[in-house]
C-alpha cells in the first residue's frame, strides 16, 4: 500500500460526499489498489456517520473509524493515522475536495521521487465559488527550507512518509491550530522534499462553522501550539537563522489572528495582543532585529493603543473603493517546474 488518505469528519454532511468522490475520481484499477481511504467519524452530530457507513458498503476502498466522543481535528487525524497501512499519509479535510486526477498525480510523484515530504499546490475556494491563488504558493518555486517554511502551514498541503512520523514520534496535538506543531517539524526533519507542480487541493474558506470563521476564545490556543512547536525545535539545537525565521513566522501568524474580526471579538483583541507581546519577549532570539514591519515593532513595545490606531487607519484605507494603481500579477499564470531536491 503506497498511500493512506485520512479524512477526519465532523458536521460536514453537505460537503462529505463531494470530498469522498473527489479522492476516487480518475483512479485506475492499479492506482486504486495502491490507495486506502480512512474516514474518522469524530462523533459527528449530524448524519455523517451513517453516510460514511453507507459509502463504505458501496466502495470497498473506504474504511470507517467511529469515535465514541468528539476529540477534535488533531486527535481525529491521529486516530486515522493509527489505522493507516500506507507508506505515505495524506490528511484531507472533509469539507474540502481534490481536483479530478489529483491522487493519481500524487502517486506518480511519490513513486518517482520517493520523498520524505511531497508538497502540493492548492486553490482557495470561496463560498460564492470564486477560486483564488494562495499568496504563499509562490514559495513552491524554491525547494530550500527557508523558502518552504513560508508555505501555508497546514497538514493537507503535504503528503508525508509515514515512517518519518514514526521516527520523529510526531503526532497532532489537541486543540485548535493543531497544524502548527506538525507542519513545520516535518519540513525541518525531512531529508528530501519534492514539489508537485499541480493544484491538487481545493481549500474551502469562509464556511459557516469552520474554525477560521468562528469567533471564540479558543483562538488563544494558538499560543500553546507555538509553545509546543518551538520546544520541539529548541530540543534540536537549531541554527540561528531557523530560530529567527520561525520566530518571525509565529509573530506574523498571531498578528493575522489578532486582526481578524471573524475569529476574535473586538473586546478580546487587547488581551490577544498582550499575549503576542509576551510570546515575543519569551521567544525573541538573541540578536534578533525586528524585520516584520511596524506591527512587529509595536508588539515588541507592547503598544496596543498604537496597534489599534494603525489597524483602524489601515481598514479605512482598505475600504476606499479607489483602485490601486499597481496590481500584483496572478500567480496562477506562472509556471512552476516540478522539482525534487534534498533539503540542505
């Protein structure tokens, strides 16, 4: 078995069938034999559990794991991983879907390159059907580790050799933002990373009920996940450049969460900003010079009033209907040659 596709499932009955069908789309009989699909019913409150059982009865390449209680996305992925038999594992979220032929292309790349990690490209899909190139996709043109660490840190855009996870004893942690202590370590530890020059994933954004579109204090759990990730890295005595880059990426990400009205209630933004400032002081590498712009400087100074004023001014400018004179060209038209290279 070459590939295990693990699909955690919770309250997605309107999207589940599309996801499952997209995994099987275009597979030849030979490739079907090389793939298993493991769906984990995370005690879903809707009809997803029954849908999975019915689908498995019709298609023998789906195995279903039913959890007795809801454990969350990360631990549900772990439950699927524990059942996996494939040499590689791909975590696909059940409200997303794959363009036709994606699994075939992934299998071809895995056989050809035999990587520790295979990175894939994706498109963001809005609720109105609009497709959008992710701003981080351009880093796939460069397979050096400093570049790839700027890729969106999710589990679904990287197919990972299962043996690597065993060697690292790496699993998903409980809580929101569970991708943080998983996605960067697999890249850091990988000796060989390859890139598939193809959009193999459609990532649904803005869905009602999605974590990234839900206001909750649980977004504060991001701080715990960064504690875990940075502790993992520190235990391996990283080079100074890696400490600096991961620190900058952390602050950038936390500032994105802080500025998102869909995630934080305005009354909680000050407290979140204060936590960012505390993490800044705790993890700032020796000799680090702020290189993330004015917002990083305000975090370093722990100046929430100035941050709030800057954010307000930016939102006023952003709401101005006057178009910008310069428009960044679409990345969708930029070809990226397939690459397979060792990470130095």
